[in-house]
C-alpha cells in the first residue's frame, strides 16, 4: 500500500521521534512509504512543493500526518487528501493540549484520528492502519442488463446522484438486512 507521510513545516525532529518510530514500523511491514519534508522559503519553492504534494496525494492510498502542532501546510494536505477521497490518518501526541487542531471535531468518515505516546506508537499506527484499510474503496466491474442500465440512468437523473451511488446504497441495504452476513462480520 502507498502511504504518504507529511509533517508540519516547523516541527523539530526531536518532537517527532515517537512519530518516526511509527513510520519505521510501516516500512518494516512492507508498505511503500513516501516521506515529504519541505523547508521551502521562496514562493517558487513553495509552488513546486505544493504541486509535488498534490501529485503524491493523488498517487497514494493513505495520507499519514502528524497533527500535534499542525500548521496550514498540514491542513491543506488533509483537505486535499479528503477531497481526493483518500483516507487520512492523523496522529497526535497525547501530551498535546491543542483542542483546535485541524482534525478535532471533524466527523469525516475518511479521517482516522489517534493519540499516541512513546510506549504505544507502533500499536496506535497498526490499529489506525487497520481502520484506514477498512475505509479504502475498491473497484468492481459489473456487467448489467439493458433494463438495469435504463433504470440506473433514470434513477440517476431523477435522484440527481451517480449510478454507482445507487448501486452502493442497494448493496448497503442488503448488508444491513442479511443476518448471516451480520453474524459472519461479528466473528
């Protein structure tokens, strides 16, 4: 899995020691981890950095970021990733007193927010990654009859939604009603 790791511009490496252990763990278990650090001072460098970040976000599956001392750069990256329908893992040191971070109060389904300390960083990263993996969309090609296609065309125009969303909603309703699946899912 491709995981993009970003950090606040002003955070020192001393403050990120624990977070770095979590990133090392991801590499150790075989994920393709892309780390982006930016010390850009000029407008030209910033423009290049943001273009590069946009490309990395589009090419990755998950954005992992440290939000203890989040800045506008991290806020931008989180917003871009969510806009691209990517899952965002936002980790925060549990010593943080910041309650106005870019993730507090955000109820987006694609956001996984966890607090960590030096003793549990690996477990927190592992748990957050499992949750994030469950939120990743997968592609599925479906061949349908002309009658189903006519219905989906009609429903998408009438309900002003995408055909795929109509199919997803129907499957979600079936999942809720299926007792066998609910029992299987609880195991």
